[in-house]
C-alpha cells in the first residue's frame, strides 16, 4: 500500500490542540472528544509527507488503558503510510498502574456493550473526519482487552475493512452470524497464553468458520500473553503475572498485519 503513495509535503490545518513531530515526517496530535457527555482522549498520528487521503487504523489499548504503548503503535502505523488513532475505551484517558485497577477499568467498560460500541464508533468518526483519511477505508487493531474489543466490533457488523487482534480474548457473549460480519478478521495468540486457553481458541475457530467469516488465526507455540508489548516482562516481574514479551512473535505478527492491510485496502 505504501509503495503506491507519492511522498510530497502537504500542509495540515491546526486544530484546537497542537500537532508536533514524532519523527521527521510523522506528526502526532492529542485530541479530545465527547461520548455521552464524558471526555475521551485520543492520539492521532500521520505522515505529512504522504500526499492525498489514505486508509485509517484505529488502535485499541490493552486493559491498562490509553497510554504510551498504544500511542507508539499508532506512530508505527503512521510510519507505514497510514493515519492512526489510538483511542480511549475507558473515558478521561484513564490508565491503570496496577493490574487490580486495570481489571476494574476493563470490567466496567465491558459491562456495557452499548456504551463500548458508542465509544468505538465516535472514535471511528474522529478518524474518518481527519483531513488525511479516506473515510471508506478503515481498519482496527487491538491488544489484550483491545483485541477483544475489535473482534466484538466485527461481530456487531461495524463498517470496517478489517480487524486484527493481538493476544486478545477470543471468546465473547456476542456470536458472529453468517452475513453480518463485514470485516476480514485476523487474530494472533500465544500458545502458552493462560488468559486465552486452547478451548477458547478452538471455539473461536468454529465460530468464525460457522459464520463464513474471512478469518485467519496464528498461534505462537510457547508464547505468553502480552507478547507484543516490550514492557510485559517488567509487568511479569513486578506483579507476578503470566505475561511476557516475545520479539519473534511480535515482529511476525506485525509484518503479517501490514501484509493484511496491504491486501484489504485498494
């Protein structure tokens, strides 16, 4: 996809918050938007040396909340020629420093699917309205909690070209139905992920197959939960959690995701 874009400088209008360079070409901007009267924090990233509209990708954070990791992933996508928005699924930019608080945030958000869908849809509209984005070409990727979110948005029939789940929960009270899922689905999971046991993986495969979804799943043998996040080893030591970063799995999943986007976007 990036090979088809012509790299020339283009002016970008400043909005209420100031855009600052993340690299020589990548620009970033913290934004605020409202969902049902509550302020949410987003982080937009794009390459201003790419001319014209391009696909947009929503980035949904882990159970910790909106923070450095999801913002870094948005910047990496911008370096590949996409415009990315790291969104906020908890409201007010909440970010937990302890797994107990993260669990609390996640359970609160997951208990109200209508609100979760509203938060996702509003963030999607923010991305679609960005000057650099083709509003008809939107995908979403998520990590841990965020992986479950993007899979559920696909199950609910959101107008997305594709979704990618990285070490996200594969089970859901929402079941995909034939003809209802518009997005192509890709999932990457760890074979030693204690949060996503093998029966959940097999159930997901059966669900996707029964609903005739364009899907693919890759499991990395011996790899634990949170394998995409370089800070996972720190969390494992600090909180005695069964998580771990895996460089090979992370790089393989990232490269597979870029190939996936190259295939689904015109």
